[in-house]
């Protein structure tokens, strides 16, 4: 059996896997004092992947981080979480003093981690909040704020998973459906299920390694999902026998959304999620009018696993809506938040920020690092978006300098003050 990877405090599993896949795409930095940027190793035992696992350099982490016990579908958790009725909700601003303190903490964190840009979002019980930024955009000139767009990389998976789970809730799709029957024109093992794609237990290999050089060599090329899947190669392991983070899983889920929903992914994304929630600064990187944040080859190849951008303001509202039960009905949200032993549910993962435990998703691609995390005990949702260096976004939130509070400290203080005033 594979043993779970022992993670350093603050790291999320998918960000570690993304760092393995993307480490060469951004310049690493030394961590500020007392901030850990690496995790421990993992032991890979049976089952043996059908394709030999290449030797992993010492500064990278294994892809296979845990085994999947038992079956694919677990019981529901969390009770009556919400009704799944999407609607726009705007946050009331925090006080001027709270906003100034958060801006100062953001400035300190950006400097400490050597980032060219850092944007932060804080929401308290989905009712009040703050978004702000420090630094400049990739052009080196444009000043940023809470409405500035960033590529969100694998946080795209939270949107894709929500679309899939909505279709399941409507009875148009099942977690047990076999992918080969839904997408018969693709070379997918016969027993891979929709649930295994969502959980990263399908064994399907990741798309980056076979495509990286070609994406860099022809940056203007637009890749179609079927072309990408054809390049992936042999599976890592037999379906359902282990866990391995693979962007290909969510690329395939995007194709399934189109097949079952009968409309392009972009149209369903807009009509089902973005428009109902009023997320006007969120969309696909290659859509008409989208900000020029990433080369077409990279934006297209990752498809529904990493093709989106958002502003900190929008991403904060998305985290509130998704984890607050305004996007998915209770049964579907319980599937998303059923994390199993490897810490990954269905488009969500366990995340620790300082001493606080929560869930959400991280993203890392082409110099963009991001995180959206909900801390249920305090009712806080947090967003981190940064550029230039690889960094641990959870460590950014918990970063303190001397007596100066961290972003997390300030969020917890504001939440306590709001509860006292209520």
C-alpha cells in the first residue's frame, strides 16, 4: 500500500503535485526565515504502475502520494449544507483600519517572498470582506488591485468539478459512469469512472511531461483536448488502485461536460456558474476579450484542468458560494468534500493555514500561483494570487514579521470582532 505523503504545514497536496509538474516554469526562491517550502518523501509500494516511474530529482516530490482504500463512493458528510441556489452576493467592506492593516500585511508578505505581485482576498461569513494587491502586473508597469486578473491554473478544477456534480445532481450523469462509454473515441481504459477522474484515482498519466517542449516550441498553437489525450501515453497505475494528481483527468471531465450538457464547456461555465453568481471578471484565458495572461499553447492544452482567469474579488466570491452551498446541492457538495485518506475530494483538497484547517484548491502554472481556501471553523474564506516566484500561498497567509500580524491573524481578529458585534 502507498503511504500518504507527510506534508509540511501549510502545503496543499495539489500544489505539491503541481510543483512536481511545473517546477521548471518559474524561478524558485529561498523561503523567509521559519517558512518551510518542502515536504517529506513518500514510499511507493504495490500496486506497481504499468509505466515505470522515472527517477525523481531530489528537489522534486513524487506524484504518487497515497492509496485509495475501498470503493470510490463514500457516504455523505456535513448534513444539509445548502440548496445549490446560485445568486450574486456582494461583500460589505471591512473598516478602514482593518483594510489598512491587511494592505500592510500584504505588502510585507510580497517583499518577504520576493514576488512581483501579490493579491489577497478575505471574506468573513460571506458577508463582509476585503481584496487588495501589492506590486505590478507582468508588464512591470501596471499597478494591481483587487479587481486585477490573474491566471488561476488548477483552481479551474473547482469550476469543472462543480459543473460535473451539477450534471450528476440532475440525473444526467453518474459517478459510476465509465469514461470509455462517454468518450468512446478516446484511448481510455474500459473501467475508468467519472468518480476516478474527479478524485485523481484513474491512473491516467499527466499531460505536461509529454507536451512541455511542444508547448514551448509553438506557443501560438491551439491544442484540442483530443490531441492532448492522444499524447499522454500509458497509464501510471490501474484505475482505483492509487492516487496520482493528473491534469488529464480534468481535461477529460471538460469533454464529458460538453458531451452530457450538449453545449461547449465555455457556454455551460458562463450560464451555470459565472452569470448566476455575477462573476464578471472570471472566464477562459482564450475567450474573446480575456486578458493576455498566458500563451495560447499553454492556455489551450490544459483545457478544463487549468484554462481560467479570475480577479481576487471574483475568486473570493466563488469560494464563498461554492463552499457555502450556493452552487451545489447538499449531496453533491458532500461528494466534493469527501477527502479520503489522500486528502483530495472531488475538485477540493484539505488545506492547512497556520493552525487553521480548511479546504479549497491551489493552482500553479507559468509563473502564476494561487489559492482559494475556506476555514469552516471561523467562517473565513481566503484568496492568494501571486506571480514570478514559486511560493507556498498558505505560508504567505501565515507569514509574520516580528510583532506585525500575519494576513491570517488579521482575518481571525476581524472575524472575532464581527462575531462580538453581532
